[in-house]
């Protein structure tokens, strides 16, 4: 989608600070980090939100999680741990209408998240 911010980042028309990437996903540093380590993992294929997933998207979601784990390892977060977050919709604080996984770490997380 040409008007989607994350599609433009995935296409390379908007620059980012990549951590990992392959043909299906891009992991890059968040420009407004909420933790010392904050990476977004996006599918290159446009999916607006969790609610737009189809029956056949289970494997893609598994690979998205695995890319998040690989990004966390790349950032050295294995020992201390990290958090995955996927926001969905306005009440879930989804600010960009493109499915994305937040990988947050580098400090102790609190619960509830807020």
C-alpha cells in the first residue's frame, strides 16, 4: 500500500535503522523508543491489524515471532529477557495501521503495562 508508512519503510522509500531483515520481514529500531532496546518487526506484506489476519496466516505469525526472537538475540537481550507487544485498534494503542510486533528490552518491565 503506497500510503502506508510501514509499507514505505519495508520498500526502502523511507529510511530506517534495520536490525534484521529477510524477504518476508523487516526488524528496525523504533524512532520513539519506550525502552533502551525497542525494535519493530513488520511483515513486508501489508496486513493492517491482527483483526485482518486470515485462516492461512498462522505460519506467518509464527515466523514473525521467530524474527522477533532473532532480533532480541541480535540486541543481546537473551540473558535479561524482553517483552513482545502487538497493539490492535484504537483502544489497543495501535498507532500505525500495519501489523507490527514490538520487541522491548534492556530494562526491567513493569506489570501491568499501563
